[in-house]
C-alpha cells in the first residue's frame, strides 16, 4: 500500500504539510509522497494569469499515480480534491480516495463553482500579476488554529502564490464517481465551514467527522494515520 497526498491551494512543499502523518505511516511501513503542483510554482515556472493551471497540476499528480501498480490511497486536501477528481480517474492502482475538507466536482465544475460572489476575506488576490494566496495575517487563525506554535510559524514560509487560472478551469473527469471514497469533515475548520463540507460530502461513499481545523494531518496526525490505515 502507498499513500499519495495532494495538497490544497496556495501552499508549497507538499511533503512538509504531510510530514507529521507521513512519519507515523512510515512507522507502519506505509510509504507516502506528495506531488509538486505547478500552479503553485513548485516546478520552477512562475505562476501568472495564464498558468500553470489545473491541467498541469492534474498531469503532475497523474504521473505519480501511474508510476507504480501498488494499491494506492489518494488523500486530497481542499483544492486537491479538484485536481484528484481528474488525476485519479481511470488509474487502476487507486483503491480509495480520502477527501479532507475537500471539493468533489462534477465533470465541468471548477474551483470557482464552489465560491461565493466575493472573494474570501482571507485571500490576497493580485489581478495584475494573475495570482492569489492566503493573507499571512489570516493563515494561523483561519487554517491552523488547532496546531502548535511551531507548525504555525513554519507554515508561514510554506505558502505560495498560485495562478488565478485554476479558479475557472473545469475538470474533465470525476474519479469519486467510480472509486471508493471517504470524506473527512473537519468540524472546526474556519476556512471551509463544516456545513459546506457536509454538503460536499454527500457525493462521497462514506463520511467521517473529526473535531479539527483545516489541517488535521498536522494537528491530529495519529487520527489521520489510523483512518488511512483503515482504508
């Protein structure tokens, strides 16, 4: 078994965001990896309004998923659910999708399909540069309020400006329609409120709820490890 983690929007260095749970999984001889997402500038190309976009993110994740035939659990976090919907489609090695405070788009839906008329107050949008990110002052309070001070401090250096192109680009497949899926509702999430998560979760095969913020794999890694192993 292996685990592939697909991180959310506006961050970089996926292995860091996943490291507390990954270390616990490694103790159980379960390997994990976190593909770099081009739209977040992780592969060298500076993001702007033209991209890199969703297609490049999908290709990066799909390459990792197709790299072996070992039974795989894909853990998709937040925006990672948009990427995974298309990237995991038709990949035989994928046995289960674990969606953490995530979006489950239908074919033709995009990240903007799940947003309101106005941008979220915690976002910093640069229309001229064609990118967006999380406001540094809002990061800990909105997304990491249940994490310790060390994690909150380190996370500040792990945010990234992401191409605005990803907002409106629709997915061409919906892997959750054929793959087994579990949705992890984070009841104390201040970024994606629990009631919205529960709406998204209706599309998943199973739903589990935990009293955690937006990043339970950092704040409650043992709980996430146990859930992954149960799949």
